[in-house]
C-alpha cells in the first residue's frame, strides 16, 4: 500500500488465509482457509480487526470510509 492508498478494511473470504489471522480475526482467517480448501462456504467477506479497533475511536469517520468497501463486496 502506498501512502496515497486508503487502508483496506474489507476482504473477501477468497482473500483470507490462516497467515492473516491477526488482520482478519480467527473466524475470518478460517473462513478464508475453508474457501481455499474448496469447502462449500457461501460468498462473504470479513471486516478487519483494524477496522474494528478504529470503530471505537472514530466510528463516524470509519463508517464513511468502510461503507463503499462493504457495498462493493455485496455485488
């Protein structure tokens, strides 16, 4: 990520891996692993643990940033 790019707060399950557990949380990372194994996981996404922590300090600003990301993943 360059300094001009916005942080990525939303990851499709297909982007998740166990190595991203600190970023995606245990459930998000495990859903990514199961997706990569070819298990029957419905399409979905995970909001990062970083976004979760930011929410408590600046929820209004975070929601403005994250809403377009979530809407993009709902397509």
